[in-house]
C-alpha cells in the first residue's frame, strides 16, 4: 500500500463536515481510486464544542488553523473557512509557501487573489485546486482546464447562484413578489440571513471571474465583472417574459470581444427554447462554447453538503494521484492580461418595461427617444387600463450598443408620463 | 521548452483529419496548456492519394499502421481506424506492449476488449485514454474517472447515439415514419449507408459498456448489455407518448441491482419534465447519479469532426502533462467482476400499444391477461373506430417485473382480436 495522502481541514461547517463524512464512508473505495489512502490528520474550526454529526476521532484538533499550514505531517490543506481575506487568505498563502497543496471552495478568495495564489502554487510546484468553488458538484473547472483544453472558448455562461435561481423559479411558479419569496427562502434555509452576496449577484460574479480565468487562460479579474442582482425583477416582468417567449435567469456571461473580455452578471431574458432556460430551482448549469467542441452544457446541484464535498474530494484524489497542473490552464506567468470590455460597448437586445400614464402621446415620445439613438423596436406590448392610471408598456429592441440604450433611457426617464425608473433587462441570444 | 510529445495517428477519416486540423490551429496554445509541444510525427491511412483538407507536410507517411506501434520516435499512438478487432486491436495491443501511450475513439474495441487492454496499459505504465469513444466532445469519461470520483454511482443513463436521437426527433417533429426519416438521414449524412450499428442500438451499447466500466469500476461487459433498437418505434407511438406526457428516447442505462449490474439500451418513455427528454437532434447527454453529488447531466454534440477531435486532443494533453490513471477508475486487476442482472428481473413500468379488432370483450381479455400476472394498470387510451376495423389501444402499467410482463404479453399476443405483435416500450422514472 502506498503512503497515505495526509489531509488537514480548516473549517467544519456544512462543507467541511461533508468532506469528513465522504472520506469516512468511501475510504476504502477512494484508496483504490486514488492509488493511496486519503487520511484526515488534523482539523480546525472555530468551535470545538459545537455539535457535529461527524466522527473526528483519530484527528488532531488544531485551535489555530494556521498550524495546519506548517504541520510537518500534512500534505494538503483543505481551506473551507471562506471570505476573500483574513484567515482564509493567510492560511492558503502560508500553506502553499510551506510546500503544501491547497484545495479550497473559496470563490471570493480566488476571485480577488486567484492569480497571485496560482503563481505561488506554481513556484512551489504544488496544486491549487478549487473545483468546489464554482457550481458545487459539477466538475466544470476540470472540464475547462482539461476536458475542453483543446478549444479556444468563444463564450461561456451559466446559472451560478442557486439562491437566485430558486427565487426566480419560485416567483414564476407562484406569481409572488421578490420580497415575499426571499423571506420564504430564508425561512427554508435556501437563502442566508444577509442575502446580499447572493441576490446582488456578487457570489455569481466571484464564480464567473474564476471560470473566466480558467476558460480564457487570463488573469482573474473580479473588478472587471459588471454586476447587477435580481432585486429589481418583478413578477410582472416574469409574466411578460413568458409572454414574449423568455425566462428570466440571473446569468454570469463571459466572452472575448474586440474591446477585451466582457464579464457580466445580471438578470437576462433567456429564450425558452434554450436548455439553460429550463434549469430551475437550486440547480446550476454552465454552458461552454468551444471552437471545436461546439456547445456543451454541464448541470447539477450548485451547492449543499454532498455536491460540494464531492468536488473537494475529486481535487484530493487528483492530488493523491499526483495529477498536477496550473490553476488556470496555463502557467501563472503566462496568464494573459486582458482589458475588461466596458459595458457601454456591450451590444445586445433589450427588454424595457415602463409604467406610464395612460394618455395620448406617451408611446410616441418613448419611441422617439429610442429612434433618436437609432434603436429599432422588435416588439411592443401595452396592457389595458388600470385604476391608478398607470399601465405597463413593454418594448423589446433589436441589437444596439449599451451606451445608446443608456442615453435613450435617460431621456425616457425624464418624460413626465413615465412614472418610475424603467425596468431594463438584457435579452441574450444563444 | 520541454521536449515535444511525439504523436502517431492511425486513420485519417473525419476524426483523424479533425485532430490534424486542431493541432495545427491551436499548436501554440496547446504547447502552453500542455506544458510541451504536441507534434504529429507520423500518420497512416488506407489511401495516401485521397484528397484531404489538411496539411500533412512534415509528417512521415507510414503505409502500415503497425509501424506506428514500434517507431522509436513516437510516444503516443492515436488509433482512429475503428472496429472491434483486426488492425485496430492489433495496433493498440502492440503500441501498448511497445511502451507507447494509446489514445483511441474506438468504442467497439473498448466494449469488447477494454479490460484486457487496460491491464496491458497498466502493466506497461502507459495511458489508455478514450474520451472520444463516448459522447463525442462531452468530457464524460473524465467526469466519471476524476470529477465525480468521490461518489458511488447509483445510476447512469444517456442519449448515446446521435443518429437515433436525430431520427426520433425528426419523426416527432414531422409525424413521418421511421423508414422515411432514416432514408432522409442517410441522404443528409446523419446516418450510415448501413445503419445497423446505430439504429439497432449496438453503437449505444458499446458506449454504455465503456461508461459502465468507468462508472462502477467494473470489468467492461458488452455481452451483459440488453440491446433493442428503434426500428419498431412508430410515429403513432411517438404521438401517444406526447399525449401521456412522455418523449421516446433511445437510452443506455446502467445501475446496480441486487442481481448484479443492469445494462440496457432500448427505446424509453421519458417524462417530459426531465431535462433529458429535451435533448434533441444529434445532441448527446449523459446523466450521472452519485450518492454525494446527486444528479448531474452533461450534454453536447455526440459526434462530428470538431467535437471528437476536441476529445482526442484533451487526452493528448493529459498524456503530455503526464497525468496518468487507470483506464476504468481503478487498476485493472481490481476491476470488479459483476454479474449481469438479467432483464427478466428488471422492474419498471411499461407502455403497451395493441392493434385490436374493435369488438366487445377485447379489453376485458387483455386486462385479464395482465391481472393474471398481478400487473396493475396505470392508464388506458382507446382511439375511436377505423375503416380497417383495427384500433390502437394503449395501456400503461405500474411497476412490475419484466418476466411477468413477458408472460402477460405472450398471452395477449395469442388473443384472436389482437392484430399484430404488441409494441412495448419501457417507461423510465428519474
């Protein structure tokens, strides 16, 4: 029998406990599949007293997670603390610097410091593995770095946040509004008490930045991601979407344009006849368009104990087998520095919903504002009368540059008959 | 710069030409991603004179592909000849025996001799890689062997043959019959002149046997696959399926039962609310259910030059990087020998369409035959009168053992009022 891979785990929340369970349950299987036993030598977490549904016997308890980074009996540190800075960052840095491999599920850390950590890992010839950081159990990092390595990626996009997808799905299915559904999701444990990271798109943006790095062999550029969340999506928009043949999804999208790499996270109108429109509830999916492979899609549970533990353990087996590679497809010093393509240069179609006073001339004024920017209309829906005197008017446009759209919007917002800030959702064509 | 990976390619059909193109187009990119240049040293194909849309300059032409197996300047042989025996088998054997790595797209070879070849590769500590053998460009072998390695697979199933899926999709969309659609598919190049391997399910069965090996760590057992093709599916059944909330798909399915491993390829009634029901045309998809990861699905183009070349090159990059692992997840000598679970022991629900004489007592006789086997009905559809006097009667059953169903069918077939052999399609629950 080969010598075991000696593991130290920092963080015993849902995911950490899942990793302990998985390694206990499939220990024998994994020692055959990994070519050697996978052995948890030490663990560290904030509270030792907390009741956990796992067996920690035979594992050393380290009060200070940093001790894992330097312990001579540890080969690989699993960082499951979370957060883009603080202990998590120091732990990963120190572990790599001390010649340990690192497996992490920390998308925030990678989104902000991924390139620098990748360089450190390579300098030390150690693995920095993070399958669990994006899309839960879906092996999408491996697909990008290895399975689709023969392709130049033309575009990738995905549903990267299960909380948002659950909320949007439930809003559609029940007709209820965002606030109500969010509160329910919080009560059911599908959304955090502070939902900001999820519903404002930040979590999805972290994941997108990591995916972009791996797909395009580019330096991870979280600051280059344009981010909008789902708070402003109303059940009315969801209904209109259905009527127009779309479904509203929070997508993360990345592609190369002539202005650089465009990375954006925002609600999208997705055509109903595309597979990703039908990824519902807490599921995630990532679509990769490669120049040789064509369109591929990967879907599965984007979070949760089992799926995330599955991803962490896949990375551990890679480490056990000595399967090593650069974190973002190419060596860190060869990662391209690409300009972020500005959103003003984004070209696409738009959905716009206005609440207008139901009086003559309003539509003429709105379409005049669009015409001035040479934006042509694809369709228009107007709904009957209302008691308040305000009625929704929905317009969809042909492709136009975002800058033009913004100028038109500024004009429209100033029209006296337009009652509130127009709701604008980008329409995606796949 | 590291020394190049020296490649010999046997077979320059669609896929071989695609590999040459891909390596030419992305040569620089791949030398960075693979850590060293990927260089085609020699090629071999049946006809040197044949016009090909690729540049072979700088590559040695070997008249005899077997020369690639022993050439001292070759590190890896790419076998794209095809066929379960003959030259392909001898080439792979000899290449491995001579200490070369082998990359192949040959599902028939692997389905019949996979275990033996895996053992040979391991004895020589060389890679036997075959991402291109199953589901075209979808990196499903890598997902099973690596990305989902932490899971015990509970079940896997997939649409593994694009020709059949194209035919079934077109039959549904146009209402035309199998023979007509097959002829069109042949004219359009989507089906071979001799379509047997595809439409009779053999190609899908080859792929399923390979997937089963990788998913369950079991010896590849093609003989254990129960195979039925799509020739007997009529447009009438496709219509009834729609009415009952199903879509008919040729699936390959594998799971462990208490009788052993059940592997089967046959037309299935797939519920419309499952993602795989919506994989249409030439697309393939594979669903893997793991005990930790839950349900994951991988979809993409299942054949064609670009996708298959993408998969071959992914394997070549793994070889270039020295990422080596057993062919079927665990070392060949540890592959489990599992009994094939007999189809008589299969438990599931059934769709049955009978053409019956429209006269009193027929339904009573049919349902009596089912009741005798304790098979309970889920639903029954009867269509009005016809000029011929024969009308279709469609029954769906609750779960029952296949042996009971067969006994009931034998009785039903003998009823005077039943005009032709009943059409039976298994209903799958996911």
